[in-house]
C-alpha cells in the first residue's frame, strides 16, 4: 500500500539543509517529488547514496537562468500541488519563476518558501545558518551547562525542527486548504519562527515566573540532578529523567537511597548541586552495561546514551526496524508509522539530472524532439 501522501505532486527547487529535510519527509510519506537541480551539478559531487536527505525523489537538471529553463519549470508546476524553494527573498522572482508567475499557470499551487529569517524583516536579506536563527529565536541561550557557554544542539532545532518539519507541515496544510477552496497561496517558512514555536512551552513558563533564564537552572535543562546525563565507570554515559515523584521514588529504591533525607527533599533547589555530585559518584561506580542490567525495563526513566552507530544496533530499535539500509547505507526509517498507508522510501537518492528525460516525458509531456532541443540549448541536462 502506498504512503498517505500518494498522488501528491511536488516540485522541489534544490537546496541544502532544511528544504531537503522537509521534502524528504514528504517523499517518505509517498509524495511524488521532482527535485530541480542545477545543470552545473550534473556529473559532480560524491556518491549520492550518502546524501540521505535526497532519498525518495527523482532529479531533473534545469538552468533557470535560461528562458527555456524557466518555461520548463513552469510546465512542471502546471501539474504540481506544491513547489518548495529555499533562495533568499526575491531570487525566484528575478528568475521569472516567482509566486505570481507560477500561480498564474496553476492557481491551486502551494508555493512554499524556506528561509532562515523569513521573507521580510531587518535580517531577511542577510546570510545566516542554524546557529544564528536559533540564537535570535531565544532557543540557543538555554542549551548548555550552568556557568558554561551556549552549546549548539547540532542543527536539529533550526534546520530540521524549526525549518524542514515546518516546511512539510505547511505544505500539507496548504494542499488540504487548496483542495477545499480551489486556491493556492504562498507559505513563508522561516527557521527563526519555527525555532521560536518549538520553544512555546518555555515561553509560557517564563511568563508564569517558572523558568530561570540562566543555563542549567531548570528541571529539564541539566539543572535538576534527577534529569541529566551521567558518566559511568567505563567512560560511557547514561541518561535519567524521573520527573514524576513515583518514578523518582523507584530510582531511589533501586539505588538504595529511599531513606536518604537529602534525596527525599529533591524539590529544594539549594540541594541540587550536592545531589548532582552524589549522583555523579554513584553512577560512575558502575559501567554503562551494568547500569543497563540494573535499570533497563524499569520506570526510572532511564536510557543509555548511544552514538549513532550504537543506536542502530540497540534491541529496541532493531525490534521496531527504526533503521533501514539503502544501497549499503544505514539510515532512519520513515516516521511516523501508519497502519494502512504504510510509508516507505520510494527510491535511493539521485544524482543531479538522473531522471531529466523521464520527468520531462511524465510531468511535462514533452516528446524526444522537444527534449533534445532543450538539451541542445543548455536549458536542461542529463546525468
């Protein structure tokens, strides 16, 4: 059975980071996505199988600086439900393939624009990366240990969470609305907005006076001794997070601390430094494997801290088939999971221009002569 987005057609103007992540999610769910790559990328780059973000779609190489290339993109848009792009504001307009031009040919089109700062605002025309967007969103300031500098959480919060996931969500919302209204629209997806939205519960806590704006001072930001990472005797690490009283009581019992008055008074923040030191000593007394033997399968909210190579082998992930292998490359399986319209990776990541001719036939309806003319004009290229 095809994925839940089977039948949805999307044109992805190729980019990096959040755009490909969002369209990967859509492709995993069954959407038919054509990735528009640059003709200069044909025959270049490393083996595409390692570019996991590009999995599940076909690639056509188009030169959007040429009139014939622009018309080719517009032709693809005519049969699409959505288009995604990640240029700075105004670039697509300069290429004559902006929202007005595309919606004129397909009034039901959802035109999704993925940027860091958004389509307008003082920063909108400046360069940036994940670390900058989550800085401005009020997120990065709160990652890190007390007394230390902010620590970037990879590019999970800006690019992937605040960017790509909001892009995918926005596209699906836009397509659903277009099906009822008959009208398309433009979606302004900004990573700074998405990252701020991910911080929503903490903005609420701040307003209520329940969030301390100093790193490592709250219950789930490494401040609390009962929610954090601890080193083991072998140099590996474990995580504990028994926030609820009953789970915390279970942890104390398994550590033979159930009668210790200091541990029983965990809500006294003045005791947190002392409790953290004692937990540090306790957890460093055994190896990670020994703690797994003691705490796995209990309600103490425990997990071994695994590297990517280790996560793929953990029994829970193996049981759930959380990782799959495509062309010898281990990678996360599509998520979430559907009981009937099962999502799966449709094809490996393509090289730029791998399916140029195929796409021009399927989507644009061009015959071989028309395609040959486009290739000769340099408007499109084949791998």
